[in-house]
């Protein structure tokens, strides 16, 4: 029996003693509305099974009077009044293959009100018996300011599952007016779960207008979730189903070729980006941080995007050779691998953090530089190939020592564990087996030695059973998803594809699919952003960039397989919004009053096109960590993925969905836009003013008219999954 609050204890009796004021049969489910005094409930009954009650409105310390009820078959509107104000509840059943309920609730106070308490809005109930005797499993729920999602199964009585999505963006005016935040608002403990309106502590809710206080989408299923593969795939499918119904903010186009040049110039010319050691130039991790020795990951985090730029431009930037020449200085002959810090400066580490000590390694960090060295080697850099092949045996030695279950920190020379778990009882860095597998597959591609393929397969077995707990750091989870997809394509073992989907579910669980338009959040687009860690309070430039790059490659590599349909919606849409959002990490794009005056590391120089590490939504200022030089490659990565040069032509082709199979024949270009027909991407032809172009676009044999024509740019809306023919 569960312990419950007074706001749940009487629900069953209240419903039993109340009259049904509205009822609807829908796809074998029954939905009923009840006015129980201080609450308006919408009760869903599964076919021949249990019930769940949704508190669509709460009267606080007053009782409701229903003043109007209008049901035209498509829309139910219930108007209610209390002594405190007026409510309006609008209920629809959106067009969907699933059983899906949507309701919004608005409230207009009669006088300015402080709201010190609000109950959860979902209660599991039974046809007979008590609320506290029900049982259920909460598979996942909102963390911090991520999407307002809860996925739960009702197991006693065995009923089914419910996917609850609160569109938190609709509540931005409420938060702006009351100074509140929407972090951790969806959760609870069984049987009292769901959304809890943020309480007002200092600023009352004004009485000037009606404010939306709930905007809920609920998807019902008769399946009770039994395992982590089912829960992660059902999560992805449900999320995509709801995503199709959400209002989506406008996508903003940015001139990434120009942004790339601004970044290159500032990175090269700003002294705060660089440090010198024994005649070699190295990038600082953070602008003007001269106290911390150079780090290998920082150099390669910029070197790899510069390598991609080299291929895109057809010329080598001077910084590329400068960084490449110095990278071998990180090789440590004591441990026969690349070290995090310059070995010759290990005595300069200030020990202010666990990793800032000689020979202390963060598990994911060992693999990350080796991945970039392997990528450089695959692109033909012999020095990178030599270094990664000299270093890889140490990575394998560590993997075997820990039996492919890595702690957080360990000593490189002794393999002594410094920190075993991320949190007590949570285990170590659980996605590292996946990023290790990704590294092994890169070396397998480089050497064709199947030993590395076998290593990858051994490692990913440790991901089995982790479900929503795989993610430690988002970019590493993205690498893991890609590695598992590659293993599936090599071996045709479906368990690898299922694990790949589990990694992607962890990523989408860690995203913010709502538009925060209160506090400082209203100064920049933040829809569909991804957080670097499960508990991180901010999004981070470099991690977002790597997730973006990883998911772009994932979509391209999955073109040849039968991909889960929900991912053909979610991945391209994430990429589209990432391309629109990422420029706002540059402080030049942000108002000065939202940049933190206090900086943890180095300095903030607002005029520089170097990204801040941290963007907070809501009421916290951004840039608290510092201006990350290692994130300078953000613009380079977008340019090389979204802009396509056409041989012997002066124009560029831009698409915010990935495009493949690009082929030119005389004055005709054909290509495939990835994604699904349900959503559209933005396609642009960009050309110099002197060039006069007459363009015809045909997508799947249908002529497409331009959506916008400018002096140097012609824009089109193209459905995902289209085969496109362009002539000029």
C-alpha cells in the first residue's frame, strides 16, 4: 500500500459521489469529466481494465461552478468559476493513429494571487477499491528543464501505459509574470504523478488576463512495458506521435559561411585563445585561462573540424598545421598513450578538481582524443595514424582491467579507481562502453584487423539492461548509438539496433522540446536543445555540436536500413533546430545583460566569435563557466554538413536536413533529402549578386515553387524523404 497525500486520499470517493458532466467513447476507451468540487477531472477508462484520472483544473481553496459546457464533437469547452477566478478547459482528441487526448487549461484570477501549493495532476484509480492499492512503474520523467514528459505503466490492476507530455512552452507567460521556472515540474511518486504547477513565492499571478496553466498531451496504450527495449522504443514512438501535433517555433536562417570566417579570424588572432610551451602553440580550453596546462582534447576538438574545413574549402588554414605539429607532445611514453595534459607541465596542475592531478584520467576522456586521431588518420593524416596506433593498446588494457565497466576517474599509471560512481548506487560512466566501441570500429576501419571489431562487440554487451540509464555524457551516447548502428550493419544482429535505439531514446529524453520564452530564455531560440549530462542545468556548445554531428551521420548511415519511423521524424527535426540555435552560443548574438559578470574560468570577451560553454534558460545568466575555445569548431561543423558546393558552379546548396546521393549532370543536380514526408526542410540556393539564376525544383515529380526570393538567395520548402531534381 502506498502512502498518499490528502489531495489523493479522497479522489476515489469524490469521483464515486460525483455526477458525470460529459462522456465520450473513443477507440474503445471511455472518457468522462467530473466536477468534484475543488477539481475538474477527466477520467480515462481502458477497455475492460483500469482507470486513470487527470486533474484538468484545480480550484485551490474554492469549489467549481460549471458555467458553460459546449461539445461540438471535435472540441469540448468547459467554463468554470470559483470565488478566486475563471477557468476554461478545452479538450480535443487529435487526429492520430494512437489514442491521444489533448487538453489546455487557462485561469484568470479575480485579484493578484500567490499560489503556495498545487497538487499533481494524474492519479491512478480503480473501478473498485482505493487509490493507494494501485501499483505502477514510472519509466522516466522530466529532469531539470528538459521536456515535460512522463512515461508510466499501471501494473495493478494490469492496465497499460501512459505517455504524458506537458507543452511547457505554453506556460512561459505564467512564469514570466510570476518569476517562476518549469524545472522538475513533471514527476511524482506512484500513485500521485504528473505535472505540478510552479508555486509563486514572491510575485503573485496578476489578474490582468487569462494564463495557460496546463497544456497536456496524453497518449494511451494497452501495453504494459516489461523491458528496457520496449520502454525506450515506445518512448521514441510516443514522442514522435506527440511531436507531430505540437506547435513548432519558426526556424531562423543564419549565414554560416560568414560565421565560420568570423570564428576563424577570432580564433587565430585573439591572444586569449593561445598559450605557448617550449616553442609550440596550443589552444587554451577557455579564453584567457593561462593557469591550466594545455589539454589534448582541446587541440583535437578544433583540429578535426579544421580538417573538415580543409576538404570543404580545398585549402589548409595555417592553424591546422600549427596544431597538428604540436599534437605529438601529448604522447606520454610512461604509459604509452596520449595523456590529457602535456606531460612536461604535469607539475603545473593545481589539483582544484579531481581530474586536475597528474595521471588522473576521466574514463570518457581517454577515448575522445583517440577518436579524433583515428578520424584524422582515416582522412589520410599519417602522424595521427602513428599516434593513435601507438596509443590504442593502453585503451584496450584499461577496458580489460575494468571488464568494460568504467569508473569515473582512475590513475593511468596504476589503474587505481579514484571515483567509482557518478552518484552513490548509480554506477560509473555507463555510455563509455559505447564510445569505446566507436573507437574500436574506427581502428577496425583503419587497420581491417577484426580484433578491434571483437573488442567493440564485447564492450557493447555492457549496455544491455541499462535502458534509460545509458547516458552519462550526451556526445558519448551519440557515438555509442552510431557504433551500435555500425555493428548492426556489419553483423545483422538486431540486438545491436535495439541498443542503438536505446541510446537515442536516452538522448531525446535529455532534450528540451519546448520553447522557453521567459526570463533570459526569451532572448534566444532554445527549442529542441540537448543537455550535456543527465543533471546538467545548462546546455553546452561543444557537446551539442558533437551530438548534432553524430546524429547527422547516424541518419546518413541508416539510409540503407529499415529505420524506426519515429527516428525519421525526430532526428531530422533536431538537426534542423540545431542549425538554427547553435549561433546563440556566440556572445555576439546575446544581449549583454544575460551574460554572467562572474566567470569560473578565464574571461568573457563579448565581441569575440568564440562560444560560451553554457546557455541557461529561464532566470539564470549564461557564460558562467567561461568562453570555450574548444567549442570554436561549432561553425565549421555546420558549414561542412549543411552547405554543399556544386562542381564548376558559383552557387551553394543549403539544406537543414541532411542530403545524400548528390549528383550533377550538366545543368541538372539530383539528390535525396532524408527524413519523412510529414515534415519539411528549408532548402536554399545561395549565389553571388552578379549571377542570374533561373531555377526549377522538382521533388518526387512535383514542381516546387520558391517560398522566398532574395537578391542572393532563393528558398524552398521540401518534404523530407524526397528525391529532388534541380535544373538551372
